[in-house]
C-alpha cells in the first residue's frame, strides 16, 4: 500500500512538472495566458518563501510580484526541464534577499545559541492558557517560525510547511543537500522546544472533567451504592 501511494505521488509530481513545461512552451510561443495557471500553482510557495525572509506580509507580496515579472522577462534563461518550480523559487528568494539587504529593518541572525533562541521563539504574545483557550495555535506557530534564524527559517518553511523534498529545497535555495538537512533538523528542534511549554499548558486543560459532569457522576455512583 505504501509503495502504491509513493508511486502515485511520484506520478503526480511528474505530471505537474510536465504541465509546467507545457505551459512554459506556450509562454515562449507567445501565449501569455499560460502564465496565470503557473502563478496560481506557485503563489503559495513563493509567498511563503518570501515571507520567511522578509517577515512582512506586504513586503513578501511585493517581492513575489516582482519575481514573477523578472521570471517572465527572463524566461529564455530557464533551461531546467522538470524544475520550473525550483527555478521560479530561486528568483523569488533572490528578490526577497535583495529587498532584505536594502531595508535595515531586516537583520540576519548569525551564531544564535539554541537556548537563547528557543526562549525568544516562545515569547509570543499571550500566556499559554490564553493561546490555548483562544484556539490560536496557528498564530503561535507563525510567530515561532518568524523568530527562527534567517537561514533556518526558509528551509523550515519549504520543508515542513510547503513539504518540498530535501532535493527540491536544495535546488530552490541553491545550497547543498547536507546543509538543508542540518538546518531543517536544527529549526525543527528549536520549534519543538519553543512550543513545548504552550502544548503542555494546553494539555493540562484538555479533556477536563469537572463541573456538572463530575457532580453528576459522583451523585449517580453514590446513589447506586446507597451512600447518602
């Protein structure tokens, strides 16, 4: 069963890559309408990777728009059949990095200590109880991702959230496979450590059994046992 599922996934990915190149061929032939399905296919990935670098929604949106324009005008430089997504992602990454360098608000985090960084990651607004009660796990995760060191944040976004393979992530970021594995391992460890206290706090309140239900059980048992 697992093998069959893997085969179906591989076929789906191959079909998607083939579809990419078919649309690229149409673009090169002058059919500009072929760009829309490509943009819709990669909008989420490009937004997430740009957002992971710039940590600002509007800036990320501006970056991916510019990346799409650059990709369209530089389409002849695409010579990687089956890897259009990685090629497009690299353009978005480069655009976001260029904007990051221009804006002093964005600072790179180098040589971060795991303990200090985990403490920073866990400093999202609100107490654990508030976050658990408000159902804000998504906001908590997004805040924790934003606090990851720069190099690790983008890898985590592509691997854990976009669910790209190690090889696809390496191709998209133009870094070695070994670097992807190392950064993802550390980013995941930082996320786990940062979120642990919130998860534990939420767990303390999960499946509570008090109030009327507790009273009813006690009363029913005492009545059946004839205890008054």
